[in-house]
């Protein structure tokens, strides 16, 4: 039996159907509201708005739960490879052994870039942020691979092409930025190891495979693979709703992720910790600054739109952080600053009352530093990880008969009506 929510405005009553998800989350379906009543809803930042039905990722911010296709993130981080997780998100189920082998072969076959694409890299100014380069290069893929969704096989191949080449493009952006020749992918390596090989192999110091490092990167990417309707995924869905090609939609996701309030936070955390260290700032003063309403400064890596409990990814990331620092015998003084900062913030009533906990970015930067990734590549690492999630969401929208072009309304607050004044009368 359909449940209804009763809305009374201007003395009139409207019965709005209630939609229920599989885990009990409920939404009031307001699709008929404007037509029937003339009212729209107002929700800047969309904190109370369900933009779609989705079967990909479940999160409960109050309980700190995250599941991809029903499987808890903790289990995937422990047992799954990034490629398997990508399959899970996109196909909706875990692959068989044979499927996983086929995908790995395809990812290898598709890993080279068109040689002409390489030339683009030479022409970006040397200080260009790699996120800008990656977004531009992914968009440019449309010109090199015009075949798109003529068949299901084409579509699968497009997904694999994106997942494979994004890794080559990211490593190439780094190599060019440090004045080295790009390194070609090596068919003997797994997805993660191949990326590390393309990042760090040089003609004079060959890349030496390290399982611990490769495993840490694998967990980093599994943890970042999807996070339901976040800013960049919403960008992908909104841009995709105009039926733009998939490369342009993914490129918009990369652009949205770049911001320091979203994917750029991992880089911002390191800059914040480095500033604390280099200026010898007192942790209590940093906390005071973050609490000061007049100061725009926020504690980077803290807080989340949805999690009002400890981000489950942050817990796993902290464990990985301890593990990789121990195994690589790296002593990173930023880790002790981060831990002190976390302890002080978690004990502070301001952070407690506002439910501000460390998010995934708080420790991910330290993990990436231990792997050897330069700070300006951190958000690129996030983008590579998030790509399967963006693809899964793009696909879900693409095949959803209920989906429409995204076109929110507004409450207009400008001038009512003015006369046009000729230029000499202004
Ligand atoms: N430091 C200090 N105060 C904070 C922080 C923080 N990191 N985060 C939120 N607050 C405060 C806000 O000022 C606000 O205070 P108020 O109630 O007095 O106005 C209150 O907590 C609620 O915060 P909102 O801004 O309403 O939370 P919102 O959901 O809009 O923002 C966001 C979430 C953007 C993540 C925010 O917490 C933030 O800027 N954090 C720092 C950046 C960061 O770590 N981003 C990564 C997010 S995770 C990801 O994208 C992978």
C-alpha cells in the first residue's frame, strides 16, 4: 500500500507519495508538487534532496556504514582488488575468475595512449595542475575514440578503455611535469603495480616492485571507488543527463573533484600539516582558528556532508597508514602532527557538538606520501579511484527510463522589471 505525506500550504492539502529504499530510507516524491500547487522546494546544496534512485552504494552517515552493491567497505578493503571492485560497481555483482582474467587482459590491451595524445602534454605550461591536464585529456579521448554506445560490447570496452587509460594519462602528466619521458605500461604488472611502474621507472633507476606499496595503493583505490551522490558524482550525473558523451561526463567529474572541499582536501590536509610543522604552530591555536566563525579556515580532512560519525574509510586508511609507514620504515613527522590534531579535535566540544570527525582525506595524504606520490598528484589519485563509481552512476542514469535532463528551479530574488535605459541616460 502506498504511504503518503500530507502537505498543507495556503489551506490546501496535497498528498505526496512516499518512496522507500531497500534499507528503509524514505523520500517524499515531490515530482507533481509544482504542477499541482505552484510551489517548489528550496534546498541549496541538496542536503535533503534525493536526485535519483540508485542501487550502487549505500551509506548511513549516522552509523558510519558504507557498502558497495551491498558489500561492506571493510570486507572489500581486506579481500578485493581495485579491478574486481570496479567490476562490482559497474556490473552489480562480483566477477567470476574467468571474467576477472578477461578484464585484466583487456585492461592491459587498452592501456596505451594514441601517440598523438602524448604531444598534448608537451604544450601545457609547466605549472599546470595535473587535475586540469587529466580533465582535458579525458575529454579529448572522445576525438580519439569516437565509437561509443552502438552495442553493449562497445559500451563495456569504453568503460575498460577509460579505467585503463586514465592510469596511463595520470602517470604521463607526472612524468612530463618533472621533465622525464613517459614510461609505457608493462604487461607483466597488475593494475596498481603498473601505475607505480609508469610513475617511478626511469632508464637509470628501474622500478622495483614492492607488494606492500602496491597493496596500500590497492586499498586506497578500493576506498575511493564510490561514495553515492557526492559532488563529483552529481556533476557526472547532471552533465550526463544532457546525453553528452561519456568522456565529457567523466571529465566534468574530474573537474568537480579538484576542489579543496571535495577531492582536493587530501592535498589541503598535507599543506595544513606542513604549515603547522614549518611555522611551529601550536595545535591548540590551529583548533582555535578552525572554531573562529570570523575566520574562513577549516580543519582540512575533518567533517563530512553525510557522515556524522567516524568515516569508515578513515578508520581503514589510518590502519593502512600505520602499516605502510612501519613496513617502509618511513618516519613521517606529519603523522604525529595529524594524530595530535585528531585527538585534540575529537576531545573538543565544538567538534563533538557538530559531529565533525576525520574523513578519508585526513590520513590518505600520509599514505600517498609513503608510496612516493607527490602532493600535487593526490587528487589525481583520488580521481583514478573514483572513476569506476562515476561510470556506474553514468550507466545507471543512461539506462533509467525515469531519468530526465537535470534542470533545478530557483527562487528569484533580483529586480522585478526594469526599463532598458539607453547608454547616454545611465
Ligand atoms: N573545520 C571547522 N569547522 C567545520 C569543519 C571543519 N573541517 N567542517 C564543518 N565545520 C563547521 C561549519 O563551519 C558549520 O558550522 P556552523 O554550524 O557554525 O555554521 C558546521 O560545522 C556544519 O558544517 P557544514 O559546512 O554545514 O557542513 P557541510 O556538510 O556543508 O560541509 C564539508 C561538509 C564541505 C566536507 C566541510 O565539513 C568541510 O569543509 N571540511 C573540510 C574540507 C574536507 O575535509 N573536505 C573533504 C570532504 S570528504 C571528500 O570529499 C572525500
